[in-house]
C-alpha cells in the first residue's frame, strides 16, 4: 500500500476528543459569561459584544445535545441578567435597574437563536420543550430589569413575540427541508417504477406474443402427433423458429439495457466481493482510509448476491467520501450460514440531505430484489451506518 497519501493527510481531532471539547466549551459558557459581565463596571453598548461572542462556545454541542446545551445557555443568561440588574441598580438608583435591560434582551436574543436552531433541526416535541423552557426563564428574568406592571407586561409580550418568531422560523425551515426530502424520495420511487414499467413493457412485447404462439403450436402438435405426424413436425418447426426469434430479441434487449458505451463496446465482467480489496485501494489513494474486516468463511456466492453486495459496499464507501466529512470508515463483511451481512460505518457528519438520494435508494432496491433487509441512518453515538443482509441459498453454503 502507498504511504504518500497518508503522509500528506492533515491531522484531525479524534471524535471522542471533539465531543469532550464540545462539552467543556458549553459548560464553561455560563461561567465565563458571568465573569465577563461581573468584571465590567458598566456593561453597556460596545462592551456587551465580548460576552455575546461567548455563545459560540455552545455551538459544537448544540448540534448533538440540544436540550442540555439550551439549559446551560439559559443558566448563564439568567445568572448574568440577575447579576447585571443588581449591580447596575446601585449605579442608577433613580432609573430602576438602569441599562440592565440591554443585557436582558441581548441574552434573550441568544436564547431565541438557539431555540430557532432546535426547531429547525429537532423533532417538534423537543422544539416545544425548548421554547417553553426558554420563555419561562425569560419571564422570570424580565422582572429584574423592568419595573412597574406596564413595563413588565410589555417586556413579557415582546419576549414572547420574539421567541415565537424564532420558533416559527425554525419550524418552517424544517418543514421545507422535510418537503424537499419527500419530493426527492418520490422522484427516486418514480424513477424506479418507471424503469420497471419500461422493462415490463419490453418483456411483454418480446415474450407474450411468442409464448402464446409456442403454447398453441405445442398443444396442436400433442393432439396430432399420432394421427398426423407431418402436422406435428410443422408445429415443432414453428416452435423452434419462434423461440429462436424470441431469444434473439431478449438478447438484444438485455444488451441494450447493459450497454454502457455508445459504440457497443464489450462489457467488463460483473464485479464480485473479491474486487472489494481493489476498490479499497483506489479509495485510499484518494485520502480516505477504509478498514475492511472479513468474518466467517469466504466462499463463492450466487452472481446476483456477489454483484449486489459489491455495489452496496461501493455506494456506502462513496457516500462516506462525498458526504461524511471524515477520512476513515469501517466495512464489515460477514459470511454467515444462510446470509451475507454487510455494514459500513463512519464517525463523520453524515450524508444529510444527500443521504436520501438515489444512492441509498439504489442500495435498498438491490437488497429488496434479493428479499434481503437494508437500513441506513445516523448512529446514536455519531456518524452514519449502512447495513444490509442478503439471503444465501442452501446450495451455496
């Protein structure tokens, strides 16, 4: 194997270390925010910018653990607003809590952005829990920087409207993304259905009429073979001629379906599982490490199982290269007694919207045609997993 691509590959943080850093940053956010405002004698105007920038510490964890991250944001926001209100009240004794409202509304804005992101990426129940929790904390904090019943009510109404706007924006983004995914899935299904219908029409036009003629001539020959041998020979001649013409038409149709080059160049042999090593070598030359683990006793399998298994491995690795954002993946090929199991996993970002495209649809279709099982989706611990189980007939064990 070549060492040069690995030697030039940039170093990346291991996934476990990245998760640990994300948690550390999110936990440090409320502490650093409190300290930043505490050390400011008058945290107003441009001095509010540095504490606001600290919100970026929560972003890496917000994607994987939205509710715990939102809890840390709310804790920092409430503590900071409370401290700022009590601190600035001494500086502005005749103005209620003075400029503390700036900090309160700014922290509410950060919270609303987090709620909007959760509404755009998480389930509706999770988004509703996030919105209700955020509104409760904001209402609890508004009484410390808004004095008087009128100011309190107007502050609560404003905060509720801003939070509702953020939540609805995120919800509409999610609905639009779900609609786009549905349209893509429907397009894939329609493409598969159209191809099946086209092949069915070709087969019907080529076979149905010929098989009808063959059946009629075979019945005629059977009835007259004793009394009129000549007629029986004529029936057999028609059967021979019709079957030859039908076979020639089927060969032409299959050749058209399999043809990859306009000039009808000879086709290469269909790939099999033994070609996975060569596929892996090609992928690794492009900078992605593929660890292949062979389990069970390797043996020849039916041609359709070999081809489908190879294509599933090929497409799964291709999705990692194109969409996962990682430089390594794992492939497990397990020869079991009555089935072949395939699993492709990675610790990357996942295919996202691209993962619902024709690649996964094609893999699922290959497994279904062999009466197998196929699953694909994000892993709870991060990354993406593709798994297929293809039945193997008893004659190939």
